[in-house]
């Protein structure tokens, strides 16, 4: 088979997954899922409307009666079994996401491992859902208990389609809630396959998956029987969701965008620093990651050496069909996203940034029908430029040289985002001072990667709430106080 031809995924969308069954959209509307690498049609999926959302929420509400009161041991066993099922289908799920979203196969294989570990992590934490007692007067007892909200709406992004659908539901399910998840319209297939794999493990109605557009998500958030909402995506969409949720005074978790700095101090090794910047940019997802290190603050003493290494490493990244072993950069998810990235590159030229490498589309004719763009590095960037302060969500890095620490820190903090930051230095004091003063919710010092149990969440407009930790589990419960006299 030609490597540019879409692999056979062995899966055909069957409908919306509601109450343990496949259902067509009430009005029969569908939309196409296409392969961003070559434009090939992958299948038609239902476009859920308000009637369909009503059905999904009703199924989840009915299922909550038993799931919310089930012994924690039963819920833990179900989540562990679900995790094992996903691992057994690892290659299938990874290939599906690679084809449907454009992310590399190796990266999507890692997503399956992370998702299974997350399900098991929260299964093991279930017994930590505890209350407190106090006795402030003879003959009285004051106690608290934590109880689930009920139906949780989860609205997911395209850059980790399968992972977000399962991972972001794990804490909610563990706490005893039921879930209605909306798959990203750009890459919906793996979420539907995930729903299919849940059958026989999670009771009908406990985990429901709908597909649709922004109106579908809005209907979920505004639904009167949905008290709890979680969203992963852009700041702009997060604001809309917060507005919709405000009408019902709903508890909301938002994981939003980032314009994340990597700060390279003069004592750093330039090769290792550049490697950290390239790796942190998440090129295996074409920079389509809210945690990507898209702003490189490099001390002027290392500027030339780091720039040379950034160019060398960026140009060495193999670009091609993401499901082919060895390729490290695939296409961005859609033509709309490609045009957005091109628009930022054009603005960088207009604003006077210096193109160090990339900036165009690959010349390989085999990639002509896909949404490919070269890994791009700009030098001489200033914070006032669009590429210096706005999230691009593409493989574009901006290098900002510095020599004054306070000025650099002010510029690093001078954006509306505050998700992650990376510090590269061997000076312990400077590392700790910078980590303390940087305005970000998650900070790496000479390290990368995430650990389950370590809180992940953004400051400022990068989000609300913490995930991947005990705090996330508890956030899907409500506290009830019981004051008793005997």
C-alpha cells in the first residue's frame, strides 16, 4: 500500500453512543471526518442537536441513580477493567488518532499508556474521597461527606482525541458521576471507538459520547440537568463555556491555552537547552499543544549558539505521514488551522522578525494534499509582535534574546496566559527564584514530562482548576455538612 494512502482503521462510525446504544441524530444531520494528511474521507458522524443532548443527559441522569451509590470497590474495578481493555487495543486506538488528527503514531501510543495509567490512578484514589468530623459541644457531632454532582459534561479538544475523552472522564467517573463527553469535531473517530470499548464494562448511561459542533457543546453546558462541566480547548471557547455555565452557576474546570516561555540562562549548555525547547514544543503534535514552549527566552551570550542548534534540530525533524514509523512531524489538524498558522508566519515577516528556518509548506509532492507546514523558528522577536504574545497552536517558535533579568521576567509574565514555564540553568538559587516568580501553574526546571499525582492547571487565562491529582478527584464531589445531636 502507498504510504500516502489512509490505512484501514477497521471502524465505521455507528452513531451517537447514548445509554449503551448507538443512536442516529434526531434530525439525521451528519458531518465528515477527513484525514488531515491527505484529505481522504474517513467517515460521516452524527451532528448532535439539542434533542440528542437531552437524550444523552437523560440517560446519564438515569444511570447516576445506581452508579453514584455503587460501592467504591465496584467503581474501581470497572475503571481498572476499562484501562486494561484500552491497553489491549493500544495499536488500533493509536493508529486511529494518528490518521484522524495528524499526530504521530508513537505519540498516540504514548497517549494510550497515559490514559490507562490515569484510569488506574483514579481507581486507586477512590477511597480518598473522605469527610471530616468534629465535636464542638457535648452530645453533638458535626460531620461532612462528599457526594458526586450527578451528570458531568466533558468537552474535548482535537490534539489528544482519544486520551482526552477517557482521561478527562476518569476522575468524574471515579467520584460517582456519570459523563456525557463531546468529541472534537476535527477528530471524532477514536472517541466513538472508546465508547464502543466501554460496553460491558461501564453500565449503560454511565459513559455517553456525542459528536457535533460548538452548538452541541453549548447545549450540553446550558442543560439544566448538568451541574458540572469540564472543557479542554482555546481561551476564546473557554470564555463562551464559562458564560453559558454562569447562567446555571455551574462548577467549571477549564484547561485552556498557553504561550509558554522556556528561559535559558547563560550557564546552560546550548545544545541541551535547544533540545529542551524543541522537545517542549511538542512537534509530534505540530506544536498543537497548550503546554508547548513557543517562546524561547535565551540569554544574549548564548543566542547564536542556541539559534544554530534550534535550526539544526528543527530541520532534522522528519516530516511525513504520521502513521509511518520514523516521521516526527505530521499535518496540522485542518485547512482552517493551516491558514491560521500561515497568517501568523506572514505577520512575523511584516513585524520584522528574522526567519531562521521553515516558514513554508514541504515541497514533497506526496504531502501536497495534506495540511503540512515546516517546523519554523523566528529570531529577533519582540513581545509586541503577534507571534510574541498570541497562541499560534502550530509548529512556530519565537526566540527572544535577553540580558536584563528583571526585564526578561516582566516580558515572560507579560501575556494573558500562565499554563507552563521551563527554566534551564545550573544555578539553584536563580532556578528557585524564577520558579517562584514566574506566573504559571506548572514549572519545569531542567526537566520535562508530567507525573500523575502532580497538579496540572493554568494561571490567569490558561484555565480554572487542577487536574491529574487528588484535587481533581475531589473537585467532582460536593461537600455536605451534617450537624447531629443525640
